C-alpha cells in the first residue's frame, strides 16, 4: 500500500516510518510537515492512505482532511499522541471523512513490533475495505414470524467515515420524544466511543449513551455500540456484545447488527446506512429488506464517502435512497404516533 505521513514532529515521523517497515508491502511515498503541504502533495501524488496528525502549524489535520477529501480523496487515519485531549478534533476529522484513529507508536519503549501492531492492524483493515477483502459468504436468515407490535419500534443505523457529522445532522432532526428506540453502530475505536456518545448527546439534545450488555432498546434513548466487539440483537430482544464472527474486518460490524435485527426483531424497524468506506452494512441492510423492513441508504451527494451506501444501492438493499437532511423527517413520518 502507498502511504503518506503528515506530521510536524520528527520523532513521530520516525516512529511511523519504523512501524511501516515491519510490513514490506507498505511504501512510504511522501512526508508532509503540515496540513497545507499535505493538501498540495496529495493533489500531485494521491496515496492509498494518509497517516494524519491533528495538531500542526500552518494548517491542522482537521482542515487538511476536509480539503483532501474534497479535492483528492483517499483513505485517512488520524494518528495522535493524545486521543483523549483531542477527542472533539478527532470527531470533526471523522466527520470530514477520516476513517479511524490510532495512537502514535511509542519510539524506543519496549517491543517495537508490538507497539506498531495497532497501527498495522488498522492499515490492514483499510486495505481490505479498499478492495482486497474476499467476498463474504452470506448466511441465510431464519424466516421467523414477527408479531406486529406497534410499541416495539427500532431504528438501526450504521455509519463509518463521515459518520459522526452525519449522525449529528440526523439526530438533531429528531425530538427527545421520538417514538422509537435507536441503536447506532459507528466504526470507531472503543477508546473514543464514550466520548462520541457524550459529544452527540450534548450536540444533538437527545439522550445518547453506550449500549450495555443485556439491555433492551427503548424509545427515548439512543444507544451507541461501545466496544471493539460486535453488537447484536438476541432472540429475547436484548443486546449483547460478542467476539464472533472473528473474520469481520471492522469491529463493531454493521452487517452483524443488521443481520441480527432481520433475524430477531419482532416489531417495526427501519435500517439506515450512512456514509462510509467499504461494504459493511450493505448485506445486512438487504437482509432487513428481505424480511419486510423499510431500509434507507444515504445518497451520493450528501455522503462524505460514498462507499457503504453505494454498495447497498448496487445490490438493491435500500428501499429508499435519500439525502441526509431528509432522513430524520422521513423517520418522523414513519413513527409519527
């Protein structure tokens, strides 16, 4: 994979160089010392992946991400030495299309290969998302008879790159009295999940918190998948975190959750697939449609990264393809009483 580094700290650049050297398939194509230089170099020679710092002189990583995704789009992973201090900047960058975030590997402390492992794992996942992933085997869904229970209403939402900003827009369009439970599956490391829930809650004026193992989705609360395990709906209607299936690229997997909703939810439900790279969620959304649920995919124009919704549209998984700003009004229309 052709990789670029954007970072103004020589020690961080060296740590990233050494981490990449553990995987011979990775080629470092250029290094930029600030965001402005990165925007220029990316336009001249667009890499497969950029490892982007957040705090830099001249132009920071958030603005550089915004400009690159608008002008010369490619995969971007935020690499920072202090994730907790920069949590809001991380969500801002992800809103503009950054795929993920990871700590800068420690230089000269302990096992260098072990320190590089989280970064290399993220890069491997992104390589699969970009087309190196073998096609998934689709498991048939049990054709269970669902009871028509009006009081059991669920909106299942999946998002990835660009997701935080898209989720903010969607949730701001829903009142606190919205008459359906909402479960969000966003591709985000568990280190950031609690901060993301807090940010969405304060920004959108709705109650957003991490989903707890064993609880039942309820109207009035938005639940966000909060670990690096998958979240799924069980037959008894409760949520559970599971390590299986182990071969899913991203954890939590949107497909795993959507498929469990298709299999076990016994009331009304809507599946919504928002902006993101790759194909996660497309197959699960199709299974929801096949089980009679309404399914919605975000349209190309309003998506920061038109990957997952595009994959859903290609396999006819979405009953409706909508601009982001029309999804909340549509949900209000569906669950108006």
